[in-house]
């Protein structure tokens, strides 16, 4: 798999945190640091887009309250198209079925209320998403390698069959 920079991606360890709220950023980073997950913090969606072009993320946490909600939802959809391995979790201040439904329709895999108890759920969830993303990436790499090897084998078999045909023709001419 290739990243936007053209280098080969072999692991997905990073988590993108997009939130303008500094307290929320600190809380999320601390919770992820506890489980040894590296995160990239951004305060606006342009910086988030730029980070997504340079890195492959296992997951992204997008705060729908501190960022412009329409732009954040659009970013979620574009991130899912750009990085299919990246799972997006939308963060909201108050439980709202309507907002959760909109976020999920745009590509979020989960919506979490920014409550202390609920944020405790994020670290294990991120670890699970990271393991799933790595598994998907490993499977894609394996399938790509297998396809290349099958192509090489096919070309060698075709070339061998052609050479056998030529040798038979030469023997029949003698």
C-alpha cells in the first residue's frame, strides 16, 4: 500500500485527534498515551487534511463541537475515501441520535459523548481499531505479494511453454 508521499506503508500506529478544544486535546492525548498510542493533534480541519496526506492513521477522533460541524462531517467522508483503513470516531458533547446518525452516515464507525466515563472507553476501542487496521493492512500486503508472485509464475510458465514448443519444432525439423 502506498501513502500519499509515495512511501510504502507497513504499519498503522498513529491516531489523528482533530479538536479545537485544548482541554479535550490534552485529555485524549493523555488517555492514548496511557496505552502507548502515538497521536497527532490538530486544531483545525485544514491541518487535519494535511496530516492525512502525509500519514496513514489507524483511527481519527473528530470533535464535532469545537470544529465547524458541516466541515467536520465533510472531512470524515473525505478521510474515509482517502484512507479506507482509518476508522473515524466522532465526539459530541451531548447524546443526540440525530447527530450520531449523521456522523455514521458520513463514515464514522462510532460516536462517543465527551463525558469522562465515556472517554475512558476510547483507549481500549482505539487499541482494537489499531489491531483491526493492522490486520487489514497485512492482508492487503499479503494479497498484493501473492498477486505479484502469481503473475511472475504465469509469465515463467508461459515462457517455458513457448520454449518447449520451439524445441519440439526444432527436433521435428531434424
